[in-house]
């Protein structure tokens, strides 16, 4: 593993730059991420209005941010799998299916959290 030599504030700044580049790449190349991003833009202010206390607001907002996080990880998995060629391979298909399942579970978490906080 290559060692960058960056420490302290330089390391933190560079990590932030790389993170921002990843965020921009997800937005540019992934339709699902764009849809979920705009859903988050709508739902986060709604969560601040609907949540009756800090815990409820944190649950509502956290579930939406978790969905974005999982979508980015799924996109990263797909990019790596696609990088190694277009031929069909059982392990490649399995990796993509598992990533998709993770996104589905994150969506279930959003729905369950919002339903429970709002209606119960």
C-alpha cells in the first residue's frame, strides 16, 4: 500500500477533497443517487418540521442519509465490478445483486422509520 506522507491538517483537507469528488461523481453518473439526493433535499427539512424532538429528527434525517451512503457504496461496488470487464461472471453478478439488496434494505429503513415516527 502506498503511503501518501500526508499528516495532520493536510491529510484531512485532502480526504475532504477526495470525498467531495466521490460525491460529485455519484451525482454525475448515478441516476438513482440523483433521485435519492433530491428526495433528501425535500425530506430533511420535513424531518425538522415533523420530528417532535431531537431523537425523532435524528432518526428521520439519519435514515435518509443512510440511504445516500448505501447508494454511494453500491455505486462504488458496481464501478469496480464494471472496471474488470463486461463478461458475465457469477461473482460479479452476486456483488451487484448484494449491493442492490443493501439499497433496498436502506429504503425499507427510511420507510419504516418515517411511518413509525409520523404515525405512532
